[in-house]
């Protein structure tokens, strides 16, 4: 992790575009906390596309170790990589409970790798509320690829599909007991399926069960899906996985890119419309209204939104 003190002054866009890690760190903090100058910074960005690879899956699947191993291959191929690690929020300060100081330490001084921990801040989809904006900033900072490792919340972790060009779903052999009970949503988001820790018993059997399930549950063409067995701690299978990810990047359809842009636009419009809503004022108004005769929540919301707009 690149650890810098946060300068309160707005970072210069030229320094960000030149890949200055200190300026990137300040800019992310600006956006993350919706500080003054963040809107102007975002509006000055170019519309650039950099491939985003989402790494998701249940807790304990080895996502961080897998990302660390993939980073090694990216560095060896002279690629510049940004990694966003979304961690659970602290109940006290909304910061990340797990920091990238704990993981991927070997890249802390590597000029090809920028790593940032982000708190999920209660988001149920496994991402930071301003992840779209932060990803756009990184796309303007000279990186070849952006890896996003989600918080690992299980079946609700599907928001990454609205952002990433491709999603790597990481599972372990022990997931076999749960595969039939998985909601179709978590299976449908995957483009590449990885059975990590495949040196454990039952890995091959689980992989076949997974393939069988996806033939009926996945909303994508089964022939387009890819499957790998890895042991990330030993870097087994990582080279083949890396090559598959890079090959997929070459075949992202214009239709999918437009769909991702639409998802981003929708999210930003929702955020803009919610900007005038103060939670404390909403709470006060709701408490005043709820005891009134004939109270109806939907009528209240419609009237409150119209008054706030």
C-alpha cells in the first residue's frame, strides 16, 4: 500500500494523469468523502475506458491471495495495475476494517501497482457507494487494468456485475454443499469461475457440479464461460487464469460497454437526486407524520421527494 498523508487541497489533474500515487490517493479521499472540489474534479475527467476485473466470492475463498498472485503476473508483463480492496465497514467510524497493509505487502513500493482499501459503508452489494466515480478517476490515471476485490458478503454480492467488464467468481471445494442453494444471481454474474484451494478433497467433483448447475442457471451462453482450478498460495493455475482474463478483455462487446455506461449513468442520476435529502430531516419529518391519521408511507415519500426537489 502507498501510505501518504492527505493534503486537503484539491489534487492537480495533470499529476493524476501522470500516475502520481500521492495525488491519486488525495483525489480518492476527496471523492470517497464527497468533499468540496470532488464534483469539479469528476467533471474534468475524460471518458476513458480501462478494463475492470471484478474478483468476488464468499468469505474465505482466498480472493485476496488470488489477486496477489494475479498481480505478480501483471507486473511481470509490464502492466500498471490499480487494485481496489473493498472491506467491511467499522461500526464506529465507517472505515475499512481490513487494510491492504495486511495483504499484498510485497507490492507496497512497486511503481506499477497502486492498492487502496475502501470501506463498503454498509452497502449490501459488496462495493463502496462511490466506486463508480473512483474507478473513473483511476481510468484517467494511466493504469492498464483495474482490479476490484469485493467485500465478500455472499449471495447479495452482485453489484460488481454493474461495474466490471468481467467478473471472476472465486469458490472453494467446500462450497459444494451450498451450490444448489445459491441464488441464481450470484452464479449469473460470473464470466470466469475459479475453484481455489483445489488441492483440497472434492475439488474436481465440485467443479463438475458447478458446471452442471451453470448449464441451467446462468443467463449467459455456457460456451462463453471459463473454469479454472487454482491453489493461489502456491500460484498453481494462476498463469492460465491470468491469460484467460487478458483474452476476455480483448473481446468485450460494444453492447456490453454501453450497458455498463448505462448502469453508471443510472447510479449517478440516483445519487444526484438523493443529494438534497438530509437523513436527519427525513427522520424528523417521518416522526412527525407517522402518527397523523391516514398516514401512508408511499404518499409521504412522494410528497417529501417533491418538496426536497
